[in-house]
């Protein structure tokens, strides 16, 4: 599953990876290497995160639908 990212978002993510490697690993990460790592993460992790998000949303909606019966009130008689 390809995850489309606009250029600005991709640049921010690449800069974030470069900052992580610089701060936590004391290693300079080239833009090319950071982009390769980002692409790998998107290929491997994005589908899993997407599927989990869909399942979480589905569960939330089902719980809300189950509660719908408790939220229905009788109409007032006029």
C-alpha cells in the first residue's frame, strides 16, 4: 500500500529522522538515507497502522450503535 505524502510533510518527516539519528545515535543521516528509511517504514508500518485504525473506528461505531437503543426516548404526548 503506497502512502502518498505531500512534499512538505515528507520533508518534515525526513528532518525528524535526521534529528533523531543526530540526537540519539550521534550519527549524521543523509537525506537519501533518511528517505530510504522513511519509505521502508511507510511500506512496512503504514498498512498495519491503517488497518488498526480502521478496526478501532469500526469498534467505536459499533459500540455507539449498540448504545443507540438506550438513547431513544419516547415522544411526549401533546
